C-alpha cells in the first residue's frame, strides 16, 4: 500500500502557491526552472522571478543581479501588500525603482494597458511603484501604476504590485484550473508581463550568441 499524503488545500496555502503561474510560462515559449542559488539563475539571458521576497540580499547577490541585467538578462519582482517582511526594495532601489505603501480602500478593479484592458485584484492598503516606465494602471484609482518596467544595461526589470493575482487561489491549480473571467484575466496579465520583459530587452552579440547556443537553429535537409 502506498503512503497517503495529506495535502494542504486551505486558502492560506493556495495564496502561497504559484504552480499555475509557473506552468503557464511554458505556453509563452519559456522554459521555467527553480534554482536554489541566485548565482545559478543570473546567467545574463534568463528572466529571474522573485515572488514575495523576504530574505535579505547579500551585497554579492545584488551585484550578481546588476551584472545579470547589464548582460541582457531580465528580472521580475512580484510583491504584495501582505508581504509585511518584504525585502523587494533591497533589490529595486539600486535599480532606481521602489515600492511604497499607500493608504486607501480598493476592490477588484480593471487594469488598463495600451493594447487593451484586463482585470486585477488590488489589496487595501496598496503598494505603489516609484520609478520606471508605467505599463499597466489601475483605472479605478486615479491611474495608479500596478506594473512598471525599467531598462538596466541591456536587460530589463519589471515590478508588479499584487503577487496574489497569480496565486493558485486566483488562477486555480494545474489539474483543476479556474474557468472564470478572473482566471482568464490573470493568464492575460501574465502573458502581457512576460511580453514586456522579453520584447524590450536589447541584446549584445555575446547575448545573442548565448541564446543561439541555448536554442540552436533547426538543420535544413
């Protein structure tokens, strides 16, 4: 008889899980992986994703991130107002970006982008982004910026203010996904974010060489 595992299906556990977000990146033509060390992820071509960071960063790690971006890599920081011990600004401040807490009351709202409009959930009080180029705004709260990007060297960094938008609780599990408008909007937002991060990176010849090695061209017969 196989041992039985008791799965934690509470809402709190679903808020901490991002399995659908992880798996769905493959539909965008990306190849997600989990690295135990930042040095393994900072290869100058990948997009490093930090979700609700709480651990303090060593100076050497901040240097690695900066070098990774200078070489053409990407960085995506997803944080939340619920992340009371957030260390996101340790990474963002050296890149001329910052997350600040703003007072106020907000509910589920529409988030606008140049090419259209998708929905996102905004917590209360809420996080605001300082610095960077605005990409998505909360149109129900005076054009508040919810996603911004900034070029650093040949790379680009993106910041999104509500990580819970991409949690299992919101997006559903990989075997039993949600099939309502909220889930579809979350998928649309994920696609738009990664499109912004991949399309706005410049890439040197060395960066392009590394990408060719990673994705060799198909042989013609």
